[in-house]
C-alpha cells in the first residue's frame, strides 16, 4: 500500500518530534535531572532505563525497525503510566505521548493495526 507524500512528511515530522522528546527525556535521566529518578526509587536503574529509551526511540525513527520501536515505546509508556498511577501522579502526559506514538505508527504504516 502506497502512502501519499503528505502523509510521509507528517509521519517523519511526528516521528522526529517524538524521538527528540524521548532523547531529551533520556538525557534528563542521565545528566540533567537524575535526582528525579531517586525520588521514584529508580536511581539504580536510571542508566538502563535511559539507554532503553534511547534504543526504543531510534528503532521507532528508522523506517525498517519502526514496528519494533512502536512495540518497545508502547511498553515503555505503559510502564510510565503505571509508575505515575502508583505514585499518585497524573497519567495525562504519558497517555498523550503513548497515543501520539500509536497515531504516528498508523500514519507511517496503516497496516500496522490490521494484525
């Protein structure tokens, strides 16, 4: 199935923005705000979580591996939602990001949800 040039551009822009968001988030875990991970009792895991976030985001960006990136980011955001729920925090932001991941995946490859 061939997708339109406009749809391809929208897909690339959304994928690029989401990848930038995840890379910024990973940088925060590693360098900018590591004490936030301490507050969530995840300080020992922050490097592994950040590396997983980076790998997942890059897999999502690359056309050949976007399916696996979508799966990994979905699992990652599911974990973020649960962490927010158990910490009595709002789940709005991780939920919106998860929905954007799915929308972007659909725009880039509509048949992704037909399986």
